[in-house]
C-alpha cells in the first residue's frame, strides 16, 4: 500500500485536559520542524489525531517515519490510506491492502475503531462486512482474532475512513518545549547525554553546557561533546551548545585547594558558571548526569556540598539508575560508541587521586577563600562560545563542509 499520509496518535497528551490544545500545537510545530526539508508535506492536527499528508513525497515515507519515531509526544503512528467515508470505499481499500500483504497460509483480522458513532455501521458490523470483503478477494485466507499475520486497522473518523496495517511505536513522552528550558551539563561521558534525552522526553528544551580546558583537553574531546549533542538533538531539533573555558579555574583549584576537595570545588565552580549561563539564556533548571553513589562526587554529602552554591533546581534524571540501565539507553539513542571514545574531558584530566566522599559545606567555603571566585567566573563567562548544533551533524559533516567551501 502506497500510504497517502502518516497518522499520528498522541497517547499521554490526551490526559492534559484544558491544556491539551497547547501541547498538541507544540507537537505539530515539532513535527513540522523535523520534516521542513521535505517540500509539499502538510501537517494537520486536531484533538484526536495528527496527519502528515505526504502529497508527492510518498517514496520518502520510510525516512519520514524514522524521523517521526524520534519526536517526543507521539504515542504511535501508522502509514495510512485515506478513503471516502463509505462502506464501499473501505471494502475496496482493505481488499487491495490484503492482496498486497498476503502470502500462502497467512491469517488476518479487521480491527475497526469508530470515532464517528453516527456512521451507519457499528464496529462489529464493519468488522464482519470488511472481513467478508477480504475473504471474497482472497478465498483461501483465514480469519484469526489472536495474533493474526495481517492486522488491518480501520478508523472511521469525522470526514474520512483511514486504512492501515502497521502501528509503529513512537517515542512517547511530552513534546519538547512544553516544560521550559534546562541547561544540561554535558561532558563527554556516558551519563549526561542520557540525562539530556530523558529531560527532553518530559518536554524540556535542553541547551548543552560543556567545560573545555585546552591545552589539557584536546580538540577531539570538544568535538566528541558536540557530536553527542548532535545525537540527542535528533529528539529535539537544533540545540544550543555552549562551550565554557575552564583551564584557568582548574589550575587555580589545583594550586590552592587540598587534593581531597579538588573535585568538590571544581563541581561547585561548574555549577556556579552553569547557573550564570542559565540566567543569561532564560533557563529554569540545571540537568546533570549524576547517579547515586557512582563516583565520589555523587554521594549525598557531595551533592549537598556542591548544590550549596545555587538555589536553582538541579535535576538528576539518572539518580536511581545503575550503570547497565544507563548503558542500555545509550545504545537505544546511539550515543554509546561515541561516549566510550578515549578523549579525556576536563574532569578526568584533573581528577584527584583520593577525592572526599563526604565533604562538608563549611570546608568547601573555607578552601574557596583562597580563590578569586568572582574574577575567575567573570573571565570564564567572557570566553564563552555558543554554537547551534543540528540533529545528526558530526565532525565528518563539518570537514565535508570545509572541503566543499575550499572547492
């Protein structure tokens, strides 16, 4: 069946009551955004369904479906054929679809959903009549209610009938942009991209803040962080990537702070800077990839000492996950192979040999007196660089663009 459109179902959005319209409108804009390079496509929506009208782009339906499966707020989707709201049109459509899909000894089922209860045939009657039409077209086919080989879904809606045979799971969650903006502290590791992905799934728009310490960290480490941002941007659209120079701060911490408190003070400075950037960007929260007890800076005592520098909500989507659970998600979102590339970030370069697992706020404040905190933050903010990262872009794409510009 050459689908004329993709039908999108909302799932969780249906629980939003009076606010549902705002959530669906945002989802519609997000869907239109991921398909903007396809000319002629129309995206229409109402309270019950969203319709991506393919027009002359039917041959690209596989890529279009793949993109839509990454859009948060979509419960499921189906390539569908829209026909006139008559029994005859529905019979012809299910016969054509069954002939296309049938192979010897296959079974089938008609699964009718009737949104328009004024339609002349009820659900059971439609199932019987359309099932009979399929048997007329393929006499040897057998009907089977449980686990049929071919399941033809028929939706009777207000103006048309929609016929489909595939129901593809969507990403679920809430549309990105319905829950405000958060600043993701993005390292080059396994955890923080997953934290960003999970935040997006709950409707948050994410901007990535990455701390870079040249010459101690390499250009490859910075590019790795940008490539990770591009991976998770596939779930949100273009993402702001904010590069923060951090070498001077780390040098001063190494020089003036006892080794055991080096990580605590480093994280406090990172949090201060991220919070300043959040104010500039209009964000509402900070997102980290911390998981309880995974490393020394992720004990409750460490988190308390680090969080002391801000009153901004610090969200930790991974807090109760173990490493294997996190790794499973990295493989789903395709960040794992990037995350394990051996380019050290600023945290690993200056990691103390014996970090305190139970630091105190009082000691952190005392050791920070040796630092020019305001001056260090001011100079770091002056060197901040912002870049828009496109979904799926990478270092290879950047090199290709450079090469093409030379030609």
